[in-house]
C-alpha cells in the first residue's frame, strides 16, 4: 500500500470514528435532557386535602384552609398568643395551616411498637404513609419493589420533636436517634419497602422539596435509579417557628399569605406532605404507566454573598429560572404560568415578581399567569414546592389555573407594566393547544438555596389495542387486619358506585398487581357488576357471600399436586379452558399430537365430545379414557405452572401416577404418552365382567375379608384410614360389600367395566413391562410421592420398569401418600383432574387445617372453577402470578382507593416537649403506654407464653399483652436489635436463665420463645 492509499484509509477510519463520537455525544446529550414522567402523586395538606384530588377541589372552590392552632400537641395556647410582637415567648398570630391529624399513624402497619411510634418524628411517619399511597396510586404494589433500584429524595427540616434529655420518659431511650434524625426520614421509607436506590434527605429549608425533585431527576437520568420518590414534609412539633417569626415581625397577624398583594403583611406558616413518583418517560411508556405530566427541566443555585443571610436575591432568582429553561431547552415565552414561592412578605414577593418579569415577561404574545398555593393553605415550608407541583399537574389535568386568594390589588412595589405577567386573581381557562402547556414552579429557601422546575403536560400517548379481558376476572383485596380489609371493601364499593365507567378487568388487574397482598385476604369471584358490588357490600359488613373467598394467609404454604386416576373423565372436559386460556390450548394440542399414531382415532374429538354422543361413549373405554385424562391433566398442570408457584411435591392415583411422573420430569412427553397409550390399551384388553366397590373399612378389615378369595379379588386402593376399594370377580366383590353393608358400613359400586388393580389385570403385566423397558427415565425435578409405596420415590425406583408394572397392578396406597405429604409439611393439596374425585378422600383423611382444593369440577364452568382455585390459593397465602392471570401488555391502573390505614394517636404528652410559652415541666408517658414493671406481678403468675408477651408488650409500649399474638414475628411488629436485647435481658432476670443475646432472632415468635424457655427450665 503506497502512502496515498494509507492516507486515504486513515481518513476513512478517522471520519467513521468522528461520526460515531458525534452520535455518542448526541445520545449522551439526549439522555441528560430526557423528560422525566410524573406517574403518581400523594399528599397531605391543610383543609382535609389528603389526596391530590382533594387538594384540587380545595383550589377549585377557592377554600381558605387556614385555621386555629392545634389543641392536641401540648402547646400552652392560653399563654402562647399575645398581640404584642415584642412579647418574648409568644406569637401574635393564633392561626395557621395545620394538619390536625398529624399525630395519627398506623404504627402496626409499618412494624412499629407504640413507644417507637411516639418517639418517631411525625414527619417520618407521614412520609411512610404518603409513600405507600403514592406507589399504590401509580398501580405499583409497594411490596413488589423490595430489592429494586428505587430512590427516595425527601425534603425535611428538623422541627424539634425530640425532647431534651432530662424530659425523656423511661422506656423510650433507643428510639430517639433514628426517630428524629432527618437523615433517617428517607432511609426509613427505603428500609420499610426494601428499596435499594439512593435515599437522600434534603434540608435547604423552604426549597427542600424542589431540590429533592431536581436531585431525583438527575439520578434517574444518570441511571442511578429506575424509579424515584421525591417531595417533602413539614409538621411543626412545637410553636418555636411562630415565636421566632413573631420576634422578626415576619408573620401575617391573620396567618394568611397575601401573595403579591398590596395588603401583604407577612407569611402564614403551615404544614403538609407531598410526594411525586418519577420515572424516565421512555420507561414509563414501556411499563404502561399513567403519565400525569412531565418534569421537563430543573435547576438549583445559591444566593451567595447577597444583601443578607436570609434575604432573597433577585439576580440569582433570575439565573435559576434561566438555568432551568436551558436544562429544558425552552424559551421563556414557551411557558404559560408560574406557581410562585409567593409567601406574602413585603420583602420577598416584590423581588420574586421582578425576577419573573425580567425572565418570563418579555417578548410574549400571551401573558404569563402567576399564582401561589400558599394563599389557600399557608406556607408549608419543606413541602411547599412539591405542593405547587401537585397543583400545576392537577391544573393541567382539569384545564384551569385556579385563582390566588387574598389579593386586594397587585402590590405597588412591583413594576407590573415592565412585562406581560398577570396575577391569577380569577380562575383562567388553560385549554389544550397546538403546543404543550407548561408551567414553572419556584421555591426559595431561607438557606439561600433557590430551585425552579418546569412542568409540562404529558405528550400524547399512542394507545395500543388492549388485550382481551381475563377469562374470569378476580378482585383480590387485603388488609393487615380484618377491620382494614372490611374498610378496603367499603372504600372500593364507594368508588365503583360513583365510577360505573371503571372497567371490571382493569379494576381486578390494579387490585392484583398494584396492591400488596397482606395477611387478611378476600377475593371477589367472577360475576356481573351488580353481583360484585353486592359481594363487596357483604365483605364490608363482615358477612359471608357465595361470590367471596376469604382467609387469613399464613406463611407461604407448601403445596402438593394430586393427579386424578381413571373414573373421573367426563364428556367435554377441557373444552372451557381450551376456549379461554391459550396456554392450556397449546399444551393440550401438543399432548394430543403426541398421541397421534398411538391411538386409532384423534384424541381431541373424544375429549370435546358432546354428552351422549358416540365419541362420549368411547371416552368411557379404558383405551381412550386414560390418554384423555393424561392429556387433560398435563395441559392443566402447564396452565397451573404459569399461574402459580410450582408445587413442592406431586403424587397421583393409579393413572394419575403417570401424569405426576411426567409433571415431575421423570418422563418426557413422548415416553409418557407411549406408556399411557400402552397401559390403557392393555388394560382394556383384559377380561371384563369384574367389579370395583368402595367400602368404609380399614385396610386390616378389608384384607381379612379378602383372605377367603385368593386369586379372585384383591385390595385395589387404600384411600384413607377407613376408606378402601376392593376389585375382582363381580360376585365376590358384591358378596364382600354386602357383608360390610350389613354391619352399617357405607359401600359404593364404582362405574367401571374392568376390575383394575386385581388379578383381572395380570395378563397386561408382561406386555407392559416390554413397553416400559423401551422408555428413558430421568431424575425427578419435583419430588414424587409414590402411590405404590406411600413414600417419596427414589430415582432408582422410578427408573425401574418393574416399578411401573407394579404400579399398574398393585394396591394404590393413596392414604399413605397423604400421610407422607402431611408429615413433610404440605399444607395445601390441589387435585389436578377434571373433577373433584380425590378431594373428598383427602379431606376425610387429612387434619382439618389442611387445605384441599380441586382444580376443576363437573358442577361449574371450567374457567370459574379455575378462578375459584386461584382465589383460594391466593387467600391462603399462595404465590399467584397475577401477571399471567391478567396477561397482555402493561396497562395504566384503574383509579382505585389506596390502603385504609388504621390510625391511632402517637404524640409526646404535655410537658415532654418544651413549650415556647412555658407550661408543665413534668415529663410523662402516654396513659396507654405502661411503664416497665407495671405488669411484673401479674407476669410472675402467668404462663411462660404470657411472660414473653407481657415483656414484649412493655418494651414496645403496648397497653396490654393481648396486643401481641403468640405467632407474631418479632421483627414484623417493630422489634429492633436494641429492643430485642431488652426483652432477652428481662427474661433472663425473670427466669434466672442465661439466654442467648439473639434469642428473639433464633426464636422469632412469642410461642417459639416460650417453647425454648420451657425446654431450658425443664433441663
């Protein structure tokens, strides 16, 4: 290659590299500016605005939510108020925007004991509840996020909820640090939900929640997390802020924020909590979320050395707006409105308004509209910015910019003619246009940190054709307690009554996939809307309903599948599932194809035969019945495999043993079909005229009765302690049955044409051995309990052709199978077959607490029977794969109520928190939280279980040991390593034993600890 060619080659490579570098730069730039979707919102604001919808109603109706000071926080209201702004320790306003239920919290739901709940800052508690609601409103089950890269970015300012050291009541130490450190506020949400994305608490004072949103958006764009909660919370534990601003004369005497008004005379403080859930827009679309709006851009800066530490700085406010516009790649005239900081102060409002006029007010055809949420609810501090964002998102959805209250006339301290900016003194329509509607939201912190975000309406969504409705729509509901479950039903009933347009399938899908399944469960079974609503009403009232399945879920149950034998077949079996479930249809087609060449006629035409037809009559013949049952059971197993967790063990009854062997992986489909076809054909070819009869008798009684008829009849099955089947010559079987009937025993002649598992089958054994010898056997992937031996089969047994020969002829030891399964810890038994044949046998042989369920029943449509099975498995605590049940691509959730928290009041009593105006110095504990030792006298006379529950209750702060169930998991009800050690120390002292420091971890329930103590004391 000459120099010219080398140069040409080099230039080609350099050009290619340059193009690739430019493309990569474009990709990085696009990623850095990718819009972030707001997919859900949750809030608590004054005036009862505990949802974004309630906040919108408050704004739309122009409600002034400011009210009197709270009377339940231990504030000395008699001495706190004084109209003199120079009076130390007082406030010259006696109103504000308060969350009057701020002390209420569902501690048990979040695994806290009463003492920990009291010692935990109500701001942390509010974040927990609002976070849970926000995920549910997105249609995301909070419990499904464990281990996910979900971030939490929370703006929180310390509100001095922690008492001085000398005022902390006994028994509360150990909770104060985590309960009051602002750093823990975001971490507690992540801890409770198991989130593994960034957890960041932000304190930039009043700009905190917007700074949190800015950081969350950056984290999403950088790929640090896939979802992000962002927002802020403020609850004033003491009146210190009111007193401090009274000295600075920064409060409005009437506590109203008169944003940008001539009558502005100071701010009015308030409380609130708000969170938004963010996701990259591309991910949100792919995941089927409802995109409420888009966070288009954001920016944060600092005043620097300005005209005072706490005074706002106009030039830096202009710069933060310009930086946000640059981040969003927008021009100022492309923004329609600004939700301002607008605190109502004579100093801050004019500076902010001039900055907005300078950036947004120039070169506009239409004016920019300016408003402030604070005029309705007051200055919610760390929650102020996110409150403004929620307001703007709701305004986008409703097409109206609500008015700002308390504006007598625009402040004269602003040159309003210098730009096209108008105050929202009246509601202004905000209709959709040919370009996206947008608004800015500003917050400025007393720290000097400024933030501005740009919110844009969601881009039009390309609606894909919806998937077909689920074959049988189920509505699962749950609650931590029975009362919560009933409340959930009542709330859902109200919503569906008010919203008849909500689609039944979408309702079920949202309940199944968008809610965490808790301990107390109910499932509304398929039916029309009126039937479903009636079932909800009955659940809400605590009554039973035929369209309702209810149970208290335990730990995830161990499940066994029981495959039915011959005699359960029926005409048309599988037809209902075939029409409704593609998974079942595909599996059935595959099995039927595998029987082609092994049978003299197509199997599916026999399966789906109409009752009374010649094909249906043929289905009663063993040569066809056994392949048909195997096909049905295999397809049903494949469907259940898709819908639920795999069983821990499998077993079968006679022919069902072959279906179980295929399900467990011992036999390939081809080999299983070869065995089943040969088995059915050979058994059909044996002499007819025999009989089989089920008898209420023990195995010993049956064997004794058969002893006089060697070679004529045999014991075909032992189905339970007093349930056997005898088989053989018809006259012998009849004679033996009549003898038992004469003794008052129940007998039932089976409708069969052959005497299976009797000497009548001996002619089939050697031919079947030849077929079994040509089959390849594999190690079982699922343990198989043999009906031949009654115990778990070994690999060697299952790979021996002789085993399958004996399985055809020998006694079916189904009762022993059940006993082995129960001894192995199986609690749930599912009959896989076309009818409930084994179910009654298992119910009679197993303890009452065993759950026995048929997959199908001839008495009800197959899709409904399957729905009932899935509902009962779910209610019992089983793992149902709801994604597979509802199928199709991800879809936006239905607008359903969130969880009904069962709140109680948790707050320090009077005298524990310092009062700015004085008050009692006597610290006290809440009346319903007993001091340690109060119940020791009773405990000394109690059982060991009572002893454990008493001390556990005292350490957590419960009023009585009845609050703790013997089977409660210590970690789930609020114990930490510190409190667990305290219980252990108390038990050491009470019993005189030296107990391990990890006692409550090794023995995680009161019952387990009591059992351990009993063993130690006995030894």
